[in-house]
C-alpha cells in the first residue's frame, strides 16, 4: 500500500490513540488504511507495550506495532502512562495527551470508546483523550506552553470489540470496501503475530466489518462514533445511508 | 432568493413532508432555503389544510403555504389523509406516500420526528413516511405499479418544537448561517401570517437555530436526525464538529 | 373520609382516566384520596366495564367502581370506546376525550403510562389522553365546539403495575402517609371485590407504596410521571427529595 | 435433521410467529433447529404470503415456507391478517392470535422485535403477539371461548436484521454451534429460493450468528430478547456468560 | 438587587458549587438571583481561580467572581482542590466538600451536571458534590467531627452548556422571568469581564433561558436536574407544566 | 440452615464482594442462602469495617459480619482498600481483587451495581470487581503470578437499594421463596444489629423481595443484573418469565 504523497484538501493529519500495541489496528485499522491511501497523514500514539498480556513480550509487541503501522502508512510513537492494565484517569495524563494534540495539530482524532464494560484501559484512555481534546484549547496551562492552543475538528470513538460500541451515539459508517484497503488492514492486523494467533481476533474484526458492509449494501465498513454532532454545510455531504435490508 | 437553475452533482431532489401547512417551514425551512439556493430541487407534500387550528381558515392557510414554499424555492402539493388532528397510522396512507416517493424519486427525504409527545399528527406522519420509504422499494404492491421501485438515500427527521427532538439519535447540524438563507427562512415563516402572529413561533425557531449555531461556533444551524447511520467514503466528509463551548 | 367542602386555592378539578373499572384506584387511588381530602374536586372517566376480565360481570364491576369512587370522594362516569381488551388508538377517541377535558376543565389530568408492556388497553388510553390534552387546546375542531378550548396545567401518568413505570421520566413522589389516606385508598381498592379477591392486587399496590415511602423516609408514597417538565416559581416548592437510604 | 420423537421434560411446544414466509427462518431459524433436534415440538404461524415482495409469487413462497419449516422440523400454518406491507395493529388481530396461543398452548413464544425501524410489518406483528400473549390469559372474551385461558412461560423477540435488535433489552444468546444445527438452519434459509438469491440474506444471518458466537467463545449463537425478566430457581441455570474478548 | 432580609419559611440556605469562578453564574445565576431576591441566603463555593483559562489572571478572576456573587446577593468562598483543568475525583475532596455542607447546612445544593462530555472539571465536581452530600450524613468520619451530620433536602444539577444537560433526568424549569431577576443575572455574568468578552457566553445563556421560557410560555426559565425524585405533599405544588407549543 | 455438604454439578464456588460489612447480606443475601442450601460454596470479601458509619464500631461490625456470613453458610474475609467512604478506583485495587478471583476461582461473582447515585463506595467497588474479573484472565501481570489466569463464568451486580438498580440491564429474578431461605436471609440481616436497628433496612429488603416475588407470581425473589448476555444451550433453561400481573 503506497499512500499518495500529496495531502488532502482539508490537510490536517489524523491522530489515533491506542491503549495497547494492537488496539488501533483491531479497532479501526481499515479506516486508517483508507485515509492514508487518500493521502492523509496518520500518526499513532500507543500508551503501553502490552506487557500485561498473556502472549508476546514488550519487545516483540513493539516490533509488531511498528511493522503494522508501517503497513497502514502511519507513523507511530509509544508513550508510557501507568502501564498495561494499570491505566488510571489522571489529570496529568490528560494534560500530557493534550500536549501531543497541540504538537500534531490533527483535524480528526480517534480514541477507544467510553463504554465501561471492556478492557479497563480502553474507556479510560478514551476519557483521557476526550479531556485532552478540550484541554488542548485552553491557554493557561504551564505544561502546554510549548505549542499554541489547538482545537480539533472532531473526535471519533472506535470500538475494539462489539461490546464497546456505544448504544447512545448514532454511528457513522466508513466505507472501506476497496480490496486493497481491506488487504492492507488484514495485513496490519496479522502483523500482530503474538495476538492474532489466538482467539480469532482478525476474524472477529473482519466479520464485524462485513456485517457493517452488508447493512450498508457495500463490501466492508467500520463504524465510528462521533463525540459531538457533525456539522455540515450541505445535505450533499450526507447522501449515503445505511439501510440495505 | 433565486435558486440556481442547474442541479447539484448528486442531482436527486429533496422531498419534505409536513402534517400541517407550516410544519416544514417552522421545522426545517432554513435547510430548504440553503439547499435550493445551492441548486437542489425541493418539493413539499402537505397532508392537511390546518383546519383544526385556532387561527386561519383552510383557504387562508393554503395561500400562505404556497407563498411560503415559493419563498423557499420549493414546489408544493397538498394531499388529504385523515384531516388535521385526525391523522392515523394506516397502511393505506403509507402506501400512498410511497407512491409519491416513487414519483418524485428523491435522494433525501425530510419528515417530522417520531417523538410521541407533540402534536399527535407529527409523529404519526413521521412514522408513515418512515414506512413509505421502505415500501417504495418493494416490487409487489399493486397500488404502486405506476412507477418502478425507488430506494431513497437517507431519511432525516426534523423537529417542529424542542420537545420533538429525539434524544436517542445523534443529530447532524446543517449550517444555515448565510444571511440570505436566514432571511429567506424568516420570510417563509412570516408568510404563515395567521400562525406567526401568535405564540412567538418565529422567535422560537430563530432562537433554536441560534442556539445550535452558538454550539457549533457559527451563526445559525438546524439539527436534523438521521433515520439510519450515515455512510461516508472518507473522513474528509466529516470534518466539522459542533463544540464551540 | 370526608373531603373538605371548600376548594383549593388553585381550584381546578382533578380528572383521572382509567381503561378498566379498577385502574385508577389500583394505579393512583392514594393520590386521589389525598387530594379530595384536601378539598380538591376529582372526577373519574372509566372507558370500559371490564367485560374481558376473568372475574366479575360488567354489572358487578360497575357497582364496585361507583362504590370505590365514592370512598375516594370522586365522581365517576363511564364511557364506551372499543371495549375491554379491544381499545385502539383512534383519532375519534382522542377527540371525544378532548371534549370531556373541555367540559371538566381540569388543572391536573391523570392517565395510565405509555409503557407498552402491560395490559394493551393501558398505554393506548394513556396515548389517547396525551393526544386529547393537546387537541383540547385547538380551536378548529367541529366536534369540540360545545366548550371553549382548554389548556390543562399538567398531565401525570400513573402505573398500574411496576412494569408500567417509565424508566425515562423522573418520577414525582406524592406523600400519602396520612393513615386516613391509606385507609381510604385500601378501602377503595377492596371495593373492587371481584378483582381484589385474587392475585394479591391490593398487596401489590400497598407494597409498592411502602417501598416508595421507605425511599423517601415517609410511610407511603405513590410515584407519578409528568408528561412535561415541571415549572416552578421558586425552589421553595421543591424542598423534598427522595433519598432515605 | 430428525428431531427426536419424545418431548422435553418441560414439554410445552414452541410457537413462532412471522409476518412473511421467511421471517422466522431468517430471524431465529437456528434456534428452532436446535430445539426441535432436542425433541421440542415447534409450530409456525405465518401472517402473509409475502405478496408485496419484489421476487416470488405467493404460491412459490408458500411452497418455500412449507419446505423450510419441514427442514426445521416444525409444523406451519398460514393466516391472513391485512396482507403483506399492509399490517395494522388492530385489536381483532391480537384477539385472533390469542386464540392461536390458547389452541397451541406453548411455553415459549417467538415474535419479531418491537423496534420501529425495519419492515413496517415486523414490529406491528411483534406488538400484536405481545398483546395476544396477555389477552390469552383473560377469561371474558367471547371470541376466545373455544379454549381455556393460557399463560405462556416467556415471550422472546427475534430480530430479522441487525437494525431490529432492541438496545434496551439485555439479550440471551442461544448456542447453536452444533454443525448439524447450523446445517439445518442454512438449508431452511436456502429453501426460500426466491429470496435467498438476492441481497445476501443467508450470508447476513450467518455472519450475525458467527459474530454472536465469537463473542461467546463458541461457533455460532443467536440473540433473543426476553419480553419479561427471566426467573430462575438457581444461579446454576445461568452459568454461561458471553465474554470471550 | 437587594435581597429581602427575612428568611423564607423553609429557611435553609442555598449552597452552590462551581469548578471555575464563573460556572455558577453562567450555569444557574438566574436561579440564584430569583432566590436571593425572595430572601433566601445563598453561598458559593468556587474550587479554582480559573488559572488554566486563556483569558484573565487568577487575581482578575477572583475579583470578578466576588463582584458577580455580590450582584446576585450571594456570599462566596474559594477553596483549592487540584487546580483548574486538573480536578480529580478523590475521596479526600468529597470529604472536604462534605465538611462545607455540614458547616453551611443547606436545604438545596447546586452542582454542575455529571454529563461526561464537557469541561473535564465540571462533571468531576458534580460527582464530588453528589458524594459529599451523602458523606455529610455519615457519623463516623474523623475529618467531619467539627459539625454534626447533615442531610440536605435536594441536590440539583445545573448545566453550564447545552451539551451538559442530562438526557436521562426530567428537568424542573425555574421561572426567572421577573425583569429585575434577568437584569441581575445578566449583570452578574457581565461582571466576569475577562470571559464575557469572548465567545458569546452571555448570549449563549440568555438564548438558552429564552428557549426554556418559550417552551413554558413565560419570558425566561432555567432548567435544573434533580438528583433524586421530588417528593411533594400535594399536587397543588406542581400545578405548572412546560408545554406552550 | 445447613448447607448440603456435596458440591453442585457445576461445582465452582460463588464469590461475593461487599464494600461494607452488611452490603452483601442486604443486597443479595437471599441468593446466597438459596445457593449454599443447594450445596454451593460461597465466599465473601468485605472491603472495609464500616468505620465511617454512624452506628457500630469496627470491632462490632466485624463480629456481626462473621455471624451473618455463618448464618448464610458462607466463609468471609476482610481486606483493606482505602477505607469506608474513601474508596477510589485504583488499578492496584483491581489487581488485588483479581488476585482473590484467581485464588478462589469462582464460577459466578457478585458485586454492587455500577449505578453512580448511591453510597460512593458501592459503584466504585462494582467497577473494581468488573475490572478485576477481566484482569484475572491476563497472563502478564507480575502481582498475579501466584495463581494461573482464571475466567469467571458470569458477573452479576446486586443493588443494595432500589436506586442502585440499573435501568439499562434486564434483570434476572432469582426465586428465593423457600421459607427457610427467607428465614436464613432475615436472620443474617438481623445479625447486623448495629445497622438493622435503624432506618428499616431489613423491611426495605423484604419489601423489595416481596415486590419482585409478586411480579413473578412467587413468594419472594431477588433481582440480579448480568454484566454480559447470558448464554444458554437451550430455551429449556429459560422457561420462567416474570409476569404475574
């Protein structure tokens, strides 16, 4: 997959946060593939090395994550917060993530959903990113003086598992039907060799995307959940609806 | 207001349903003005003459509705279902509305929301339109043989009053900030002279649109509520989010 | 129980609708007792004779309902809509109920809740009353010309069973702890001899009222569910909160 | 598939209602296959011949439905209510369905879910069955005198499409992983030749069942939605939980 | 505005908590004005100096807050928890707020709503106050021995922005239509000079209050959200309903 | 009450967590009694000595809890987290509880519900247990190496008060009608002498259980709220439904 070099008209990079080395890929990797193929810059921030997991050492998982991000055409950085399965909602974390938002200056931000009943780290990171996206706009915080305030365009939540899909937000379905998009996504998930080997994670995500696609009358789609209502200048932007059956 | 003659790239007309002569204008007239100004064809179907209302005769209200639709650049037809304050959810009504959908062949359809706690006719018409939009796709109904089946792109609900805004659908905010859009909308509401004279209806709608606009950091906006998830080909279509404060 | 002869400062009568001869008593009889004891006029409209029930003839149930209403200090009228277990949501019914509202001119109206999962007649009557309360305000309906339009102050829903309590409306708890109020209510429920004899109906309601009372730190209370937000002139009107445990 | 001849310990037959000839199979056919294989008697009541559909004549669809029911080990009867795409919620229909419930005397009843946003006939039939299940218990309705009152054990809703899954009821997942169960279900769906040929209906259902199964750590599962809380005598009945990921 | 010297019959003071120097005024200042004008004592507890904000120094904001509280007839104290944009939900904070509740011994307490999607400090303070209101009742906490346990009458949440309005609590609308009430509120908001100069904060709140007022058929109203069901001794306390349109 | 010595077919012990010495008994003691009577091993983990309470010293409450657990046939251990009315959601706590889950290796786990509006410690402990049940499955956490990973069968939430009952989870009702079960439960609640003496706690719980029982047509029942959908192998496991009225 070779992302086109030139930027999109709306230019701003895409910034995705993950609690573990594979969360972004399993939760919304197809969307990343689709956007980088269209020329959008994408950057991943991963907040642990997956060190609490049953399989894979931190070193292995780091290598897998780098390879996977590259397959999606994204850059990657690791940060350390509290560690895998130890994340807490601390103001200092939100301020730190706000600093990253100010540095990267994204349009759209992706984070795990706030639904409480999944891996404990996921909704906590989602909450930290939600807070960070607001704090990034405030002018008075000392720790953030390195970059000027920044307001993102929109925060979308992704769901790593079906249980994490919010029932109180109407999703937006992103069409990822292009065969090369699905192929890049599948390869990126597969690059997490230590995780993909067990429990059908790759199949789970492809089945979810196929089900979303069937609903929309297309091949594959991924549901994202907007943190705020979408604002459009015209109904022409919204001419697709998900109702095949 | 002179809508441009040429059609939009996505071409398909906009079809709006109202239970009473002024529902479309009060509920989403600003959106109509914005779309027709951009060259989209708009057609109104009004299902009573407002004959149960306290003010205005059916004849007066017919004249007002025609003038108002013209100010918005839309065409208008009246149909008779059960009459004002008498509407029931009957299969025959849904089939009749499906026939109109097949004839007009719209992309986007607008209807009053399904929220039960407002004028009894509003949610019932919303339900009838929701049903009609599905029935229009079925090939076997005798009454509908005049036109081939038609699948709309999306059904959006509008809310005539704040109470009718669904709390379980994430709204889409349509930017109607252009001064000439607001002016056309205000004039169209004012054309319902017998209604606008009492109870601050025009002020109610302008206050609602201003509040939506303030939330989105723009002058005015109107919230629409999609019946089905929105499907997009790229996040670039969704670069606006409503979070000013 | 001897209701005081003089009217309350806010004067307007209380109007309660029931689908069957015992619904008002079982669902909110304690509130009726409390209000009539304070001098408020109360009127019951019962929309069937309970002829689909397993026990009791229509004639027996008519006698029981009259006796029960008298024990609560209320007047009673029967109307015939579609019959017990046959009620449908028809516009003509709503208009008819609107005519009663115009004639009685109540402040507060009580109706069964809209929750769908109970006796089919209950939520349908609730919906008809909700519609009627709005239609009563419209000036143009021929059938209603006998009385001028009337706007009620508030519609409250009552729940005949726990399953009928709406989960999306914050209830208001009415203190019915006065021993003579509970006694009048218990007597009124017991007057429905053919029904009270089976299935612990009276116990069910007293247990519910005791549980509400325990939550509020009082002896007994009944939960009502407002159709619209309550408007007050001062927080002083709202100085009680239900949080004993 | 050869259902065992002897009845289950809890004996009572399973009764499933469908609005169209293929609804039961597509919505919950795997559950039927699993239950009849275990010896439970199953009976289908289909309320139209699918005459509004785009493909297949009523005669063809009747044949398909009979073949499909036989593949699932169920008996089948057709009844005529208002016709395909014409169903209305009428008290007379509910009473008629109550008569069938009294005649068949089922333990568990299956019906399409009440979610409003799918084929208009589906939630209406769901509502009619919900009402019928209550009316079947009342002793006073003349039309029902042929059989004594009957109280079912539980009503479960099935969802023909993902959109019809209620978000406010916690589902129960039925394990249908036995290969012969899935095979019987697949064959039964395929027997609806005129429908299965288009729009990936069979794939849609198998993808849904695989996704449910992945969540539960088994091969395939179907979600049912109980109308009332489940009552158990011991936690030992509830030892399975759906949380694989 | 000169609050009358004598106390209300129900006597107890009003206690309002804000995360930042202007939250109480922007979120519910009109209610404060209305209550102090009627003679109720009001006290504000502000938990930061707004030091993370873009505009205004902590010193400026302290002065503004004091002036604003005085305009509303309220007393004011600042406390320091974790600092602006740094608030965390810590048990020690809740215990500290409980100590204030015991000292002030209020009837009604006001706090920002628990809705998660706004300024991160707002829902956290709301949660701390919710916890504090319960902890204030417990007799065994060493830190609280200075004052005897105290049970408040009711906790109401206010919403600083429309996004913070809870959708799962039925609001109570407080009539603030008296011109001098609106004037005092507007002046108090304007006293936050460093904040009011940007982003239309004052307009936002007045538009919200006008929209609430239009719904209730009065000039202006503010929505509060009760933490617990309201308990009343008579329906006469609840004779106003918000349904103008 | 003498629990049978032999284990149930499904063998695994029941593990219940409580924030205070009496929470398990008041919230779900009847379920414990019913299960231990059937031979299931039950173990309680109590996370404070109730030292913030108004009545009873920690020493008294320890004695009461031990006596009460014995009356229910359960074993008991105390652990110290942050102390009564001081509990915080810390990752270290969840890991510690996960260690207990690994040691006890339960099938079903019981914890207080996540509803935010009750004693602050209750939902926090519920969240910690929810997290712990997941963390117990992960292989990489150093602190947990003493025991191999363990996946529980199901987590059920109990509600200490009616306010704590989740409205978004369909409950399961556990039949505790056997007179000796109710007697054992009542005795166990009464063993908390310092608490039972005030505020009608015992009556509150018995009234709740009677109301649940009335709904289900049995004597007494307790509602539990599953964290994940229930998975069953056959509808025969679900033959009871709660709909008496």
